[in-house]
């Protein structure tokens, strides 16, 4: 008789544990998607972004220089971009793969491309992580 009570209690605990694990899985998978779509990057026609904060790969704040604070990144809906500031201008094409959370910039005439992981993308904020682990937080103008 005592053995039967132990089995029932163990069975009840097992069900409780499974229900708890299922709840945790549902909560973790149902989180808000913080990476918006391509239109959030370029807007309807174009959208301008400015660096707000940079962090090193180790998470230390990397102070923006005055020149960096003046730089802008303008993304056009047709897939072109322009980086400017301090009398310089770089142009090229961009693409965004939402599923991979990857923003790619191909610089015109340089054969150079930059790829970033998009950690967060909303109408007003974009957080990019470079391959070296450094982070750049941008704000829409």
C-alpha cells in the first residue's frame, strides 16, 4: 500500500514538472520579436540613422568622437545606402535577411562588404553587432 502511494506521489510530481517545463518553453518561445522588417530600416522612401552608442566586444563603452557623432547612415527603400559626415561620403547597396537577422552593406567601387547581426530593430532604434562582437546602437533621425 505504501508503495502505491509513493508511485502516485511520484507520478503527480512528474506531471507537475512536465507542466512547468512546457510553460517555460512556451514563454521563452513566445517572446516579442525585436527585429522588425526591411521597411523599418529604410522607411517608405529613405530613413536616416545616427550612431547613439558603441560598445566594444567586451561590453565596455566606446566613446564616439565628434566626427562619429556627425556621421549619418541613410538607407533607401530601393536598396541603396549612403554613409556621410565630416566631408566624406560612401555609397553602396544594402540587404536585410530578417530570418538570419543579418544586415549586409556592399560598398560601391571597393569590393568590400560589411555584415552585421541585427540584435534589435524598431521604428526608432537599431542595434547592430559586428563580427568582432562590438555593438553599435543607432537612432533614427
